[in-house]
C-alpha cells in the first residue's frame, strides 16, 4: 500500500446534553477525522479521539495533532506498508502518544480493509451481527434528575447502566438507583477521584451488587487498586491506567484486574488492543469496550472490534442519538432491543457526510504526493 494523500477534518460537535465527571464538564466533543488515500484510490477513515483538556489522560487534541504531523506521519510516508500491523513498529521511536498513534493506525486499517474488500467484522472474526450495549451517565444535579435519566435509558433498552461518581456524589446516588432498579446491570466510574483514605466508601458501595467499580484511584496507579481489591468483593475495572498489554499483565498479577475497559485509542491502536483481547480471552477475564464520545467513525470501529470473541460485557457504545444531534457520517447507529448492528460493508462500513463536515469543521491537507 502506498499512501498518496493524508487529510484531516477538525470537527467540533455539540453534545445533546452536557456530561459531568469527577474531573470536568463537557458540552462539546472535538475530534479530528483522518482520511488516507492509497495509490488505487481507496480511502481509509479514522478518528483522533483525544479530548481538548488533558484531564482524562495526558494527551490533548492539540498535542496529539502536533505529534501526529511532526513525528508520526513522516514515519509512514513513503514506506511500503503491507499490512496495518506494520504501522505500530514504525512508531517505535516515539514514546507514548497512544491516541495520536491509534488515529493513524486505525485509518490505515480501514484503507487496508477496503483494498481487501473486507468488513472490519470479518477481519476481526466477529462472532455476531449485533452487540449488547450500555450507557455511561454523567453526574446529575440531584437524585431526582438521576433517576429520571436512568429511567429513560432503561426504557430505551440499554443493557447496562454506568454512573459517574465523585466524592459526596456517590453512595446516595447508587443507593437510590439500585432501589429503583433492583435488577439492572449497574456499575460506577470514579475517573481517579479517590484515594486509599476512601476505602470505607468502597466498602459501602460493595453492598449494592455493582458489576464493577471503574478506576477509583490514580490514573497511573497499580498498587493501591490491588490493595483495595483485597478488601472488597466487587471487581475493580481499570481504564485510565491501562495503556498496553503489559499493564494488563501487571494488574492481573497484582490482583487488581477484575475487569478491563478497553479503548483502542488509549492503548495506541488495533495492534496493541488485539494483544489485550487475546490475553483476556485466553484467561476468561472480564473485558468490555469503552468510549471517548466518538463520532460515527470511531463508533463504527468500536462496534466492529467489540463484536469479536473475548468481549463479554456490554460496553460504553451507545446509539448515535445518545450523543449528538447530528453526526458526520451518513449512517446512524440505532438501539434495537439493547443491541447495535455491526456494520457489514467494506472496512468501517461508514461514509462521511460532506455537508456535516463543513458545517462542523475545517478541512486540512496534511500530505500529498
Ligand atoms: O459513552 C462514551 O463514549 C464514554 C463515556 C465515558 O464514560 C467517558 C467519557 C469521557 C471520558 C472518559 C470516559 C470514561 O470511560 O472514563
Ligand atoms: Mg472510565
């Protein structure tokens, strides 16, 4: 495959409703959409999913864009890439910067799949034509508001509810939701808002039949999570601190890997994410696909990737209408009985909507032969 053109669209989409976490408040989601063209005219699409603020992990959209243009693109331009798995080894001289690497690698995967005339579902040996999905709910102003929001999503059919929590907005919220919905799959995500001084809070949360507690402690901590796991029965799910299969192995050996929230972008692309899927699958570990408020491009990838063997819990992959009024693809992902269909056209199986791209973004040519 020879790359003949690389373009990006810098997009910013308003969220249908603002999203509050333990660390911030999001009203819009910005992302860059990459388009890579090969010598035959095949076009791959991919998404740079980093947030504008470095408050989830270290990367921001701007830092990732700089690394991508100055350090990563020169490593793939004029290289004869036979398979997308060749891309990540080319990046070995660049440390970290996982989301920047993932953006290019996944775009080249789409271009490759289209050359091969294969869907991602087929490339990933998908197990089913649709997947069970969940929804992640931001911190609400009151218990009354939270119950109304949860009720809406339960009625819509979502198979698992995740509540964001923060100190003082935790036990009473969980208790109210559990009492109102005794049988739903329920979990919480703290986004690193607690420390070991808060063990008593987790011992209380341990009484509400939660499927898991996501990332209670530091975004790069392993030890404290292991210490907490010894004291509670609810599995701890790791998100922020998992950047590679080595991190998964470390957490597993320390005893803090109750479950993994896998985001392809956070671990540097499909090549690395697949290693994590294989590790978890071989050991029967709990694994599910996380989300980054992706546009339809990143969402299509998550849906196809999560349809393979090894994913065994509904992820943060919601329908298009949970996030944005308008998206930048022509297709839309709809919830049907708690499930979303896996695209079956070549590659990601989605097409860009030119009108939406120009309404919500700007076009940039990054490279052309
Ligand atoms: O629905 C989604 O796309 C993900 C929702 C979510 O929980 C999240 C959203 C933004 C940043 C971090 C997280 C997270 O998983 O911690
Ligand atoms: Mg999380």
